[in-house]
């Protein structure tokens, strides 16, 4: 699992030092059946938890596509410190057009951590019915040089700032919300709470329309105040989300704990505990945990324990584990050298569309240590590596290798090689066009 590149912009609202990314958490009965509940329009609620990312974008895009237009959306519970602004605008737009309901609180713990800040508040602005106990407002900003010593926060461009204001007007979010947004700089936060000890008519959050009266036929719960969200550590948030079935939390934990300007400060022990929890349901988490074991990142864990995990995952045809085992057998440093087994494992990894396996097989066929010389097969693997790998030494090796091969091969041989590539063309995922903008 590679860290998601922070392409284009990162515009964040309320990037708290201990904030964890957001996860869409569904009711327990819907977690083990994929998108079945969504397709059948049978969701009791949607819970946005933590720091909002493109997981919410992807989920609400599917929701808007498959949820019947004449059926009310599930209530959206929120306990979030903010996140990416384009996601908030997108989700808010869907809630506005589908007359969505947003409610403070955690439907799993049945408590209210009183947190809907930044991008969360923009999402709430799009809803047509709001029952919030907290509203945190401030302007967006960009992160430059993320995860480096030169990381800094700067204001967003005027064009994006105006886009946010235009959306707030489209949402009919209210003049007071827009005013607070305009006059609260990104380094600050305007926090507005609902207090039970005050009369509703005396409270700004009520006046703004973000703490509405419940109708007699309301089909959602209002929860009692619980532990404040801001007192919950990043680790606790990750662990909670993983326990509730969020795979996104596993990958985001890796992102979060390895995003350090000084790499020796990474807390691998905490990360390992999170991955151990995630590995119970997700093979990718188990693989990443094994890599940390192999690299000696986790005190008390050995290479042999990593190999055991790789072997277990290889029985499940896990592409990365098959590739790793194949390389280890080829190199013969940690486990006995076994060329025959190495090639078999690498080919199995390639059958799982593991791009790294294409690069490794390109090298194997060019070095002739484990296989007999075969230019057609070598060309196939090297060409696949060039097409499927990101820029890397492996891709550069493949580029140089294919030039050598092309110089000595006939056109007919190259045609045979490229035709043999077809079974390894997995469905392409469109390149992300998201602006990593946070609010």
C-alpha cells in the first residue's frame, strides 16, 4: 500500500494535530454484505466519523446514483473535525438536492461528542434539516510541502474561496453562517454550541437554523452528551473505526503515522497495534504488518513471523504477498534461494494483476538466473512493467531492457509478445481528478 500522493492542493479546514481521517460507518447489518444495503435502499443511517476525505465523496456518489429519488435519504450522523473542502461541497450538494437530514452524534455509542467543524459544517450547510449540538466554522487553507520540514499552511486562491461562498449561497445556508465563514481566518475557529441550560431562542446555533426542532414523526435519535470528540486520540479514533468495519481507517492510519518530516520519529509500535486489529478482517493490513516485521520496525517481532504471514496470505492469492515471497526466494538472503519457486510465485502474483510482479519478472527474464533465455516472454513482462508501474528504478530497468530486446527481435516476435500481455490487462481505474482540498 503506497501513501496517497498529495496531488494538486491540500486545502484543510481544522487540521488538528491529532485528527484522524474520516470514515463512512454503516449499520452493523450492512458491513459484511458490501453495497447490498445501498443497492436495496435499506440503510438505517450513515455515520461520518473523523476527518473527511474522498471516501465520503465516493460513497455519496454511489448513494446518489442508486438511492431511489422518491425515497428519503438515510439520516446522516456526524462526529467530525473537518476535512477536504471539495468533498464537503459535493456531499452538501447531494444533501441539499435530496433534502437530507444531518444529526450530531455517534449512533454506535449512542453519545454526542459535540463536533461538526470545518468541512463538516459545510456538509451540514447543504442539508435541509439540521440537528447539531456544535458548529465549527473557519476558512479553508492549503498545505504546501506536506509531510516535510517545510510544511506550511497558506490561504486558498481567491477563485476557490469564491467557489465556497457561491456554494453556501446555493445551499441557502444563512447569512450568519456565511458571515462567520468570511470573517474567521483559517488559523482560528468560531465554535458555536447548543447549551441545554439556555433557552433555545437565546442561542445563535438555533437562530442560524443548525439546531432545529424535531418533528413528531422523526425517525432518528438525539443522543446525550458523551466524551468530547476533541479529547479522543488519533489512535482511539482509528481503532474505533476499524472495529466498526472501516477498511479506509487501516490505510489512513498508515498514512497518518508515516507522515513525519523526521522519519525516525514514526511510532511503529502504535501503528503495528492498529494494523494487528485491522489484519483480522483485511489481508492488506496483514501484509503491511508483515513488511514492518521484516524490516525490523517492530521490536520483538522477527523476520520468520513476517514469512509466516506471507505464506498465509499467499494461500489466499494475495498479490503483494506472492510477489514478496517470490523476490525473497529469488534473492536467497532471508530464506533459501529457490528459483523454481520464485518464478512460480511471481507468475501467480502477476495473475493477480500485481504491477510490481511485472517488473520483477522483467528482471528475472533479463538476468537468466532462474529461467532460460526467452526474448518474447521477457518482452511481455518488461512491456507490462512499463505500462503498469509508476516511475521507479524497476520501471527504468524495464525501459532499458525493452530497448535491448526490440533491437534484436523481429516484428512478428514483438506482436506475439504484446498479444500475450492481454490476460494481464486488469480493468483500468480512472486517474483521480480530485483536488485534495480540505476545509
